[in-house]
């Protein structure tokens, strides 16, 4: 038998798969087997992507794999990984990398494997010895046997419980009193922290929720998949619908994947699934230790855990019998991976659901135009408690000095006076956006990127938000010696201080990636805000995620139209979602709530619709605009970025790709310069295509052709299909 093996290599040029003869000793080898194979003079790890009876390689040149590794990757996932590679213009090795056990790496030996622990179990003779009559026992040995009466323990646990050393444990085993065995022991991550509103048991579903659940369960029972959009306003109880849908899948002997934007930012959602389904849930997230990730993967692979909750990469969870994929907050940008393979978990989920006959449920209060157009919609038009959505007031900032409008100051003052809670969103970290010299006009810029440095006052530094470059905050201008340095604009750090003065003595909690870095830090801030009787939570878009705090009475968005000033076709969609989502955090309790949106242009379409909680109206206009411009979902975009440390070659490379593109129906925009990033000049092409597969193939061959040409050294190419 011949195994077609795709080597896990980072080299783009290597064209697999390669044929290997499978010897009798490796007869279990199948699609998904991981093999260590000789490759030239090296040994390499590879994945079997196909089997064949015969090979075109002459017999004498065929070689055999060295070994097969445990565990195998499910064949479905191998195909999914290869599909992603093709769909996103990546390489088979990188596509397969997404579906391998965590920690596999590229070397011939995985970096992570199951943890084996020495465990001891009491034997009948051991019980006898405890009752006396048997051979004599030392004090610690007796204590060890006593401890084992309740059940087997690991050697480490036993030594803690009884002080019995490894050596005396071995002597107990030699005397036939205990059995020692090396057994696998799973490393389990701790449960997600508890944040936000508690739910006692399972609530009775509202009519709209029941109706939504029926539609999903109907699809599950029909058994032929289906793609649904659960379009429910904020607070309409979408999570409860997901929970019931997952339960329904489990009852039918199927498994489920629940994708959430980012576990650290939405600990509440993951917590609800753990609470409802206990150890049946495996939670995967980026902050897990390598061993924990590996063991959770194994629990899923073996069917010990039947529900996987996790961020975008969980779409590749190795669950047998997949019946349901839920995508919570489907509008969230984190579903798109920003490194090669630049996959979109929503698109992968649709494909996987179709292939495996699973039902896909994408939920949001602010669905993407793509989803609205293509998925079958189920609506949850009202909040579960029957309360209306909070009134939203958009205030114009033209002519206002300072960060806060008078209306906002008054509203915050009311929160202070009544001892309530507010959430304030400003999507900008740091103290000031940029610094300039009042005398000579020098602006502090990043030496590696064409952007200004942001002042972080507490850290005493100015930093680049694109590459991480950091230098001490200046007190003197190095060009003219002036000590007069002006600070422009306000970020969350400065706003925090301003709010503290305004609402004193209420506490102010800041949530952004500076204030909450490290494992568990975000959840800790959310927990403190949740536990406080009153206070203000201020932060970046992190504060607008699906948090459910019932006692927030005021939501504020500052500089709401800042995102509209980016030259990006998704600017409107993003602005709408951000404002509508923040508005959704307010007024979830008996005291009701309100929202104030500050903007330079209060009449911007995205803001008007968000203020009216009118996502249908927004989507209608947005879809019309996209139809006219042939933007997604009416066309596909592919972005090619060429970059180089020197100025010049990146534009020439982009020109060359453009010239090599064998596409006529597609419009090619560019090359257009992008700002210098991490010391690299950049040039971009955007391809607008009607047919995705044709365009991807054309781009792939054009880029590969240009890469192969000489004289392109030092130029990097990145291809992004469906850029965000
Ligand atoms: P969404 O995700 O749609 O914004 P959530 O799922 O966060 O809404 O639900 C809002 C709140 O309503 C949660 O605290 C949830 O426990 C509660 N809830 C959901 N369904 C019901 C129900 N049928 N009866 C009572 N409370 C419910
Ligand atoms: Zn100066
Ligand atoms: Zn930089």
C-alpha cells in the first residue's frame, strides 16, 4: 500500500504530497495518520492525506516511513485543513497545522504528549496486610495502604498523603500488596471565572426563544444540516437558545462546537456552558498551557467531551458525530485569523457543517450583511424581560472642548448621585494619541512605522501600537531643546482619570489591553465591576462584548464616528456594531437605562440606525451599497500586500503581480501604497472577483510566478482572501 504524505514544512515551494510504501508493521496507517518519514537526508513529520494501491514513483525509489505517531487526526479534519489551505491561498502544511493535536510542531517528535503518572492501587493481599496477619508494615507503608482504601492514587498524591517514598512504594508492589501502573492523566484547565448575571437552573423559554429552538431542533432532526442566523436584539436570550440547542444535539447522540469571540473577553458565556454541561465541555483557549490544550483535544477526539467551547480555532475541534456549530456574536472581527492561513472561522464553520451534515447557528444582534443575505433568519425581536431597548441620544461634538459633552457630564453626574453603574467606551488606548513640540512642530513618530507614538503616562513611555516600539516619554524636544511638549487627544488612560474626578467617590475600572494584561486579568476587572454596587467601567471595544450586567443604567460611546474615518468598506458595519453592542449593555435591569453617543457627525448613517436600534434598516442600506460597489457578499475581495525594507521593490513586485494576473472579469485596484509598518515599505493590490475559486487560483499562480523570478529577494508577499 502507498501512503500519500504531506510533510509539515514551512517551505512554500515544496510540492507534496509524496509517496511512501507502507510496510506490514504499520498496517493501521490511514488518512490522518502522523508519520515520521525520511525526507532527503532529514526526517520529517508528515500527515497521510490519501492512500493508493500504486505509485508512479519507481519501486526502487520508494521508501518507507520510520514510525507512526499517536494520536491520529480524523480524516474529515485532514480534508478540512487542506480545504482551508486551498481556499485561503496558503500551503497544505499550514492548513494541516490547524487540525493537528496542539503542540505537534514540525519536528519529528511532538513537543507535547499525554502525561503519564505512576498510580497505585490496593490489592487483596494489601487489604489483608492492613487487617493484620500479613507481613509486617512500616508506619508510612501502613499509612499508604490506608490511604489507598478509598481508591487508586498517583504516587505523588500518595506521598503527600502518607509520606511514603517511591522506594517503599516499590517494595510494597514487590510484596504484592499494591499494583503500580503508569496511567495517563488528563491535565484539566480550571473552570471559567463567574462574571455577570447569575441564572438559577433553566429558565422557561419565551415564545420567541421556543420558536427559535424549534427551528434549530427541526433541522437537527431532519439530519441534513442547514445554516441559520439567530438575529436577536441584545438581551434577547440568545445564549439560552444555544444552550438548549446543544442539549438537543447531545440527546440525539451528536456533539457540538460553540465558537465565542475570545474566551478571556467573554468568560461569562464559556462559564454558562460549563455550568450546564459539566465535564462534557472542553474549553479551548489561547491562555491554556500546552499540556492542557493537548489533553482537552484528546478528550474531544476520544468522545469523552462532547461539547467544545472556544475561539476561532475551535472550529477545528476533533469531535466525532458533529451535529451543531454555534457562532456566538458572529459579527466579531476575531473570527478572522490575521496570519497565514488567514482563514475566517465563520466561513470554515459553514463548510464544515455542510460536509458533516451539522446545523450551523450564527447569532448576533448586529449580524454581518453577508450573514443576513445568505443565512436563513430566525428572529428574537425583544429582550427576554420584556423591557424596551434603552433610548439612545447622539450628541454633536463640534465646538466642544474636552472629551465629554455636557449631556454626558450630566448623565454621569446622575449615575454618581444615584449610585448606579455606567459603561464608557473609547476605542483608543493610552493617555494622548500623539505629542508635538510647541516650538518647532516636531511630532514623535515610530522609527519603524509611519505612525505617531502614543503616550502612556503611567508607564512613562511613548509606544507604537503597531509594532510595540517603546521609548521614554520626552520632556525635552531633541530637535530644538524646547521643554514645551503638547499632548493631543485623549485615550482611555486619560479618560479614566477624568471620570474618577467626575464621579468621585464611585470607583472607576479600566478595561483595555494595558490595564488588563496577563491570564485572568480581564475577567478580574469584569468581576470587580460586577461586584461593585456602583461605578464606571471605561475601556476600549473590550467593554462592548456580550457582557450581561443587569444593573448598568448608562452607556456612553465617545468619538463614535472615529471608525468611519478609516478608508475601509467595513467601516460602516463596524461602527454600527460597536455602537449598537455598547447600547445593548445598558438597561438590562429593573432601573432601565439610557445611552449617549458622542460624534463629530451625528447624522452619519451607521449612527442614526444604531441609535434607533434598527439593524434591519442598516443592513438594507448597507447591502444596497455593497451591491452597487460589488463588495462582499456580492463579490469577493482578495488583498495582496508586497513589502520590503527598501523603498521601491515592493511597488515593482505589486506591479508584476498585477501584470501576471490572468483575470479579466475581476477589477484589480492598485498598487496603492500602505503606510510603512515594522520597518517595511508596503504596497497593496485589491482584487474584486465574481468567482472566488477562479480568482484565488489566478492570484496564487501570479504570486508564485513573481516569487520565482530573480531579483525579488527581500520582498515578502501576503495574500488575504476575504480581508476584514
Ligand atoms: P443575548 O445573548 O441575547 O444578549 P443573554 O443570553 O445574555 O442575551 O440573556 C440575557 C439575560 O436573560 C441573561 O441573564 C439570561 O440568563 C436571561 N434569560 C435568558 N432567557 C431567559 C428566559 N427565558 N427567562 C428568563 N431569563 C432569561
Ligand atoms: Zn522642538
Ligand atoms: Zn511601530
